[in-house]
């Protein structure tokens, strides 16, 4: 068994079962890059603050550069005997140049602040990637909206036919929802993008360190000043988990509509064959499995949020190993969110909404009768509540006679009996699903002009998010390059002996 870097006060080796139970190397693989980057920034700070000598810094930087490059080539494998990524990297440095130099890397830091730093660095990168993927999905929804402002769809309340809407209104509704998810993801990014390095175990350090310098080299917005709070808190993970849960909830609503509208009973949405599977026994089946799995995986995200809340509520201030359970759940959630965003995006792109079927349902299900009531208010000066009563009675009689609003002669006769005189042409123009949809003119309504206005505003909002995402991404890229340049320049000095 490998000698432990923390083993000085122990007289026995750790039990193998205990090691297996406590190690995190399988989970920590995602943190290798960030652990090395963080170590480079920490070392640059130690050198500038005269805590580590120039000679020691050169030798340590030289090894860190090699490890960074090895990881970029996917050839750096963590040793489970060394428990976690932090001890692995430090041990590799010591193995290469000895403890006299390599043993100085961990000065003025602890695994407590190191693990939170690594996790925040990895998570913020994933949050940006998720935002980029979601932006692409929203952009597609808005482009689909632009193409179908005059195509009919049917809106439901209580899963009962309500009113005709445009297909653009349906697509853009999800774009509007997902833009709020982007806002929550951005907020989670900023809560995550705080530097805790330098908090050490929990109480800070007596060394004269410069946390502002490491913040800059690691691309953080600022320091999380309070050291005890920095190592104890996982609220950034909780906010991210909550944001993921809301996003998946919105995805699930779309998935549920895909399943329902695709059913034979509705036949409003045609799913492409590439996004469905068949039955092993029933030859006729075409099952909407992708959408069903989206709904199913929501439970895993909700479960992750509940697990994290349960973990955090049971720990006192100061680091506790309970907190290392955050990463397996977060990693799984990140993968689910990224894959779901991508596959649902493709699913919508390859599905076809049947506006002809929607128009037929609008007629058969009396979804335009509200507009007839509005017409009576507007043109005949009838109080709305009375107009509501009359059109409700009309609906009942048409339904009893197995007719719909296309039976304009029946409608004209019914209204005439109420001393309301309308021609059949007036009636048809009043209740035609397309015309009803196109007449909706209030701000945020389904009418084509209003939908186009919303699309423009939503597109502007999307472009604003895309600009901020690129800005944050560039800051992180520049910070990593700056840190690498410091390390590589020191490595070069080691090679040429200056």
C-alpha cells in the first residue's frame, strides 16, 4: 500500500476496505485538469509572496507542466491507493523531484479548500457548456417560430380544447421558458465562480498569501472571503441542482406534450422514425421512447437535489466528508442535463406538427366559441356574461346534434331566436380558427404580428445571453492560458538552467 502523505501520526496503515469505501479517484478524474491548473496558480502565488523559493517553484512548475500535458493526452491515470486527485498530483510531483522541493507545493492550502476550488472550476465550465447547448436549442425554437406564424395549432387548458393558437406561439412559448432557465444557469454560474483557495482547512493561514492573485489566475469573479464559510458551504451546488431540476421540469413538460400530441387520439405531432422504437410483440407500435425517457430522467435530477439537501443539512461548520458525496450526484446530473438538452433539441427539429389536424380539432371541439362571445360584446353591445351564457347554450345544442361551428345555418337560426341577427358569412369569419388566431392583438397574444414582436424580443434576449456566455468563456480561457504561460516559462528556465 502506498505511503500516505498524511500518515505521520498513524501507527497502522488504513484498512483496504476503508480505503475502498473512502476513495474518490473514479469521481475525481473530471477534476485532474482543474487540480493541476489550481496547483499552478497556487504555486505562482507562493513564489510571488516569497513563501516558496524561485528554485523550488521552477522544479515544481516543470513537473506540473508535464502532468498537465499528460492529462491533455488522456494518459494521466489516478492511483486509487492515493485516495483522491489532490494526493495523486502532489505525490507525482514529489516522486519526480523529491520531498525537499515537491513537498512545498501544499504550503498554505488544504484539501478542504482545494476540493471546493476544483469542483467550482469544473462546475462553472459545465454550466457554460450547458448554457451554450441550451442557447442552440432556443435559437432553433425561435427559427421554427419565424416559419409558422400563420400556421394553426390548438391550445389546451385542463387537457381540454381551449382556443386556437399559432404554431409559432407554441414553439416560442418554450423558447420563453428556456430563456428563464438560462437566467437561472447564469446566476448559478456566478454563485459558483467564487474563489475559496486560500481558506485552507477552515481558518485561513499564517502565511502572507495573496488570494486576489489566485482569483485572477483561476478566472474567478472574486474571493469568497470568509474561510470557514468557504470550506463548509455547498450552496453553489444546491443552487445548481435546483436550477437543473427546474430546467428538467420544463423539458419534461415539452416531452409530455410530445407523447400526448403524438398519440393516435390526438395525432397532432408526427415523430420521426429515428426517435422512436417498436414493440417486440405488437408490429404496429411506434413508441415515443425519447420523450418518455426525458420524463423518467427528471426523477434522477429531482432525487439529486433532495440528496444534496439531505447531505448539507447534516453537517456542522468546517469540512466533513459527507460533503464529498456532492460530486457523484452532480456529475450524473450534468451528464443527464447535457444529453437531454441535445437529444430533445434534435427531437423537436425532426418532428412535424400537423396544423391541418389542429384546425379540424379546433372546429370539432368548439375552441372558437369564445371569440363569438367576444364578437357579441363588441358588435352587439351584449354584456360579456350574457354572451358567455348564450354561446355556452349554443355549444350544448350543437354538441347534442353532433354538429360544430361550421354549421353556420344552425348558428344563425339559434342567434336569431335570441334576437341577434348575423349572416352566415359573419358567423364563419367570426369563428374560423385561422381568423380567430389572427385577430388576437393584445401584447403577448397569439396573433402573427404580436408573435413576431415576441420573437424579436426573445431573440435579442438570447443574443444577450450568448454574448455574456462568450465573455465568461473567454475570461476562463485567458486565465488558464496566463497560468500556463507562467508555468511553461518557469519550466523553460529549468530546462535551460537559468
